[in-house]
């Protein structure tokens, strides 16, 4: 598969959105699945994937408990992304504490 940028991995040519801080919500495949949100920075984009360095937060609807996975580079297929929200460029996402509000949205303190 040719993805451009000189090869596989997150080392290819950066996209115009590289470095932007975003929150990405995945499509849920079945009703019992946890909600998954990735918070971090865009590394690059291809026609098939959004490549980002970030952490994934898992939670269930109606619950405020978050499970925070470790920071990694993730290749998220565009076909599995429900929404991408740009966050403030000065958000220190690595150090920030995230919570789920009453409406089921991930917020930061």
C-alpha cells in the first residue's frame, strides 16, 4: 500500500495539520463497546489514516470513570472516526486530567 511520505510509520512527510492538538472519537461497532476517545497531536494524514501521537480514554455511557491507556502513535482509519475536534494549541494533554461530564463528553480540568 502506497501511503506517500517516503515509507511506513509516522516518519513520513508531515501533513498541514501536523502538531494540532485534537480529540478523536471512534465509531462503536456494537452497543456494548466502550466509548473510545484519543487525545493528542496529529503526526500526519493519509487518504486512509489519521496518524496521531496520543492517549486513548475508554469509558462507558452513563459512567464517569475513565481508563487511560499509555501514550502511543496510533494509525486511526478515517472510516472508523466519528468526529475530530481541534483543541486549544496550548493544552498540555500529557499532564492534563480528563473527566467525563454528565452528558458523556470528555472534558479537562
